[in-house]
């Protein structure tokens, strides 16, 4: 025994209720819609095309079309002959002469022409109190950090929190 839609009461028919909800006037707040999926601009597309063209031009470049050229060396690197001559006696003599002339220039310097300058000690030495405090602190740290663990012994902990007995509890309740 099946019932038809016509036989059902109108309260139970969802279609009419839903149709009424859809067709009645609604009080909604007005909002502006904005497009969130923006397409690239013409400038963006042009930039990407330019980059792609540059990359394909670099990838397709043929080095065979280049002309060979010679570069001019501005920095002269000493050759083996130059190095060998510097190591000879002549090179040693020149080094000795340069050293002697430097020493004579230093020894002939007139110290009298220098101005007298007073130096101020800006990095003061800490007081003996602070030095002894720091030394004690370092000894304490060393004593803590450098401990011989073999001298330690294992100890079991005992809980000393003693709970009251029944008699004590009843006695406290009676008071």
C-alpha cells in the first residue's frame, strides 16, 4: 500500500515549503563582489615573452660564428728567467743594500724633534677584591664541574611523610 504525493498533507511536502522559501523576499546586506583570480596584464605577458626569447636566443647561440681575437696582457707575470736572476748573488746583494739603507735611516733619525706625549691608561686593572672574588668563583665552578663520580655512593630515598592512623583521625574528629 503506497501513498501518493497528492494524498500527503501539505505541511509534509518539502517542495512547496522550499519553493516558498526561495520565492519570498529576503533581507540581505548589500555587498560588492570583487574578482579574486586576476589575469596577467599585457605588460606581464610581454615581460615573460621577452625573457623566453632571451633564453631561447642564448640556448640557440652558435659559438662557431665568433671571430678569434687576442687579448693584451697588462699585468706582466715574471717568467722563469726573471725568478732565477732574482735568486742569484745580484738579487741577494740588492736585498742587503736595501736592508742596510733602512737601518741607516732609522739610526740617523733625530729623536729630539719629537714632541713629548703623555699616555693615559684607559684600561684600568681590576681591584684585588674583584680578582679574589673571581678566583673563588672559578674554584667553586671547578669543584662542581670536575667531580669524581667514582667517590659517590648510591643512596635510596626514604619518604618521611607519615600518614595518621585511624585512632588519630577519630580523636581529631571528636575534638
